[in-house]
C-alpha cells in the first residue's frame, strides 16, 4: 500500500451533510476519489475524509486515462489509451477482474444508469464500444464523429451523448437501438460533458474555441454559449444542478457557472495544466487533477477555496468518486 503526503492549504471547520441528493450519500466525506496517473500507469485512491492517498493500483495496462464506476460503486472501469482496452476493477478489493477490449486510444468510459452496459469513447477509431457487463462482451461498435472524448447519459438512460472533439459536435444516440438520432453542433474541441439531474440541460466544453455550450435536451437547441478563454476542458455539474464547474487548462482556474443564469460567476485559481474534475455526491468537495504539479487539488464548494493539495503519481489525468468501502 502506497500512501501520500498531504500539503494542507486551508482548513475549513464544520461539515454539512446534504441528504437525499443521491443514494450514494450515507455520511459526509465517506468517499474515495480514484485518479489515473498516465505516466506511472497507475491509479491512486484518495480518501476524501483525510485527503490522503490510501492505495495505488496497477491496472496492468498502459496510460490509464479516465474512470467510471457502476451505479452501486462495486466495479471501476479504467480506459487505457495506450492499450486500447478497459481495466475492470473490483472496487472493494482493488483487484483486476478483466481487461475488456475497446477501440483505439480508449478514452472515456461510462456505465448506463441501469448498470448493465459500459460505453467507451475511442478517439483513435472514431467510435464508441458498447460492452455487455454481464457477459463482458462487446455487443456493438457505433461510429460517431471525429475524436470522440466522453459519453454521458440522461438520468433515465434513454439517450447517450458523445462529445466529438475533432468534428466539434455531440452525437445523440438512442440507447436501446444504439442508433444516432441527432448530431448537435458544439464547437471544436468538444470534450467535458455533463447532464443536469433533471435531464433538461447538457453542458459541453469546447476548448479549441474557448467556450462552454449549454444545450436544451428537449429540442437540442443551444441555450447559451458561454465564453471562457483558457481552454475549458473538464466539466462537472453539482448534484443539485445549481452550478457547473469547468477546468480551464491554460488559465489554471476552475470557473463556476450558475446553471440558472447560464453565466460564469466566479473563477477559482488552482494548479497548473488542470484537466478533469469530479465532485463528491454530497456536493461539498470538488477534486481537480493538476498535471504539471503531479497532484490533485481539493476545493471546498461552500467557500470556493482550495483546502488541500494531494500528491499523486506522474501526469494525473482522469478522476472519479465512489463511496469509500472502508467507512
């Protein structure tokens, strides 16, 4: 077991437990944040209560990129851009269960809300691999736009949305038929995506044109295009749907978007070449990978202040949260 050292920045007293946002909320801070270290070919596990690395996993493949969990948190899926596959990890034991073949430069894994399928965006082959998780077999390869980065689902699991960075659009896919039903213009460099809890809005970063697109999912019309210089990249929406957080790679700030006003209300300085973000299910802590400092920054969302810098491995990239099995 490999442990990290925390460089504390600011301590904020007091915990507020938000009840009922998601089934994952059992008690405040009882979560783990998993971080992919691309150059080490490892995954660091952070205890969000202590903000320390409590374990380091070797998934057995090259350049682990992004992470997804089953809705119950039992399994983790790590897309390996250097091996064109996905490592299936039992989250409690942190042991490799299977290596699932995907497309070229496997980038963005996502599990359907019912937990039955894994979808993987493959920017090197311009497609999405669909894997049946009961049989652990590929059941479909769906051609999409150029350089697909991530997949997200609406809350009911009826539609999948794939951000295509190369073609600057979003592929809308019917999950049952696995057919593309619409393509939405989203700007070059389309990458970070998330859907509000009510399924009404999709937010997509477009780093090549320095903007964040807000899309009405009822009619696929653009609700707003929010300008933000500095290459907006990773994006996550708070569990209550009131705010979105955007990592701006070149500006080294996290922008806070008011999802009602559809505008940036604050920038939080953090890290160097920041990339992907995740938020705890209670909405209290935001975690951001900082690639050039080989660390993850923890932000208190009530104060919008950095409360810890956590050393990880080399070139931390993807990050996702699950409930901590040891709490």
